[in-house]
C-alpha cells in the first residue's frame, strides 16, 4: 500500500504555506486565511521542519521564498489542484458537472460592447448549476501568472502572440490607440511623454523610438487621469476611451499607431482540461458567435 509522506496535519500546514506564498507574506495572508499571524507562522515552521529546509525568508527586508520554497510551492500547488479535480471529474463521469470554475479577467473587460461574459455565465448556470464560477480582476501580468500557476482555469484577455502552451478561443476584436487631451496643440502632441504601464502595445510604442517614456501608471483609470491633465499621452483600448473621452475631453492622436488583437478565452495546455471548462468554452463560443478576420 502506498504510504504518503504527509499526514492530514502536514497537508493543512502545507496549504497555509501555499496561501502565504501566493499572498506575498504573513500579514497579507491573515485575512485570506482568517488566522492569526502566530498561527500562520507555526504552520510554516512545521512544514519547514517536516521537509528539513527553510522555505522562506521573513524579516525587515520583507518576505521572499527560498529556492526550496519556490519548488515546494510549485509542486504543492499542482498537487492541491489535482486533489480538487477528483470529485468534479468523478461527477462528470456520471454526467454531472460540479466544482469551481475560476476565471481571470482584465480591468474594464466588461466595458467592451462585444464581451458577453455575463450572458455566458447565465447560460452555464442553466446547463451546470453545480459549477461555481469565481471571477478575479487582474493586471495583464497577473493574468499570465495565474494561468501558469493554475490559480485560474482560464482567462479572458487579448491574444498578443502565438504560444503553443496556451489555447486561444477568439471572442471579439479590440483596438488600442494613443489618447491626448483636446487642449493640447497638435504641434506639441508628439513631445508629450507616454504614460507607461506594463502592456505589450505600450512596450512596442516605446521601443519604436517615437515616444518619450513617461511616469508609470497602474491601470487604465490611472493612465486616463494622467492624460487628462494635458501633460502626457497614453494608450487606451478604444472601447474604454469612448466611455470617458467626452467627460475628460480626450481625443485619439490621429497620427499615432493602431494596435488590434482578438479578445480570447485562454487556458493552459500544460494541464488536463476538465469537462466543465470544455462546456464553458462551448458556451462562450455559442454566445459570442465571433468570426475571426471579419
């Protein structure tokens, strides 16, 4: 008979360690776990004692995982995800869909007129009432990370490159343009610094050598606020720009670049695809009725 290295208490402590690592520290994990910091610390020490290695550094310089901690987090996360699939996959054998369906989306995804995620969730509810949807709003970088580490089952975001590690289901088309304040004289527009946020199109614009790098902003609202001052220009998806341009007197910089891509439902091909994800992808495809290239 297979003998497990961890007993039930060890597994609980390992879950606590994973939560701390994903939260980025003990203090950040307190609310998520509804546990006190001393209790959290005790569980992490027990895991370290069980494995005989130090998993994280914590002190005045902040929290960080050791090399051993990174390995432990990756393996433990994969193991817990596999355990979590047992009941839903057994249910699926009997034609019952159940379990969590974690979806990551970017900020203001729902402001796109062709994004029909709410309609898809409603249709999924009718087909599989036992499936529990969970939606997480994330930055561009966080969406990629959450797919890689399995925190979400799929994400809805733009397709910027062809990557064999991910499957892309096109849902709608999105366009990005450079915006400026209407008060800025056309002759001075090109000299305005471009607000930076971590995004492929902003990176391309900066790399073109045409724009001066401006201050960093976290999120579309922050970019728009800075553009509205008249001292900066910034890149925004046009569906979002259309919502705010009249209120803040913004306009598209007509001589600026045009970037476009397909908004897609994306999941990792590195892990087995569950039946509930397959069903939800079919629902998304049916609800959106999008034809690429049209």
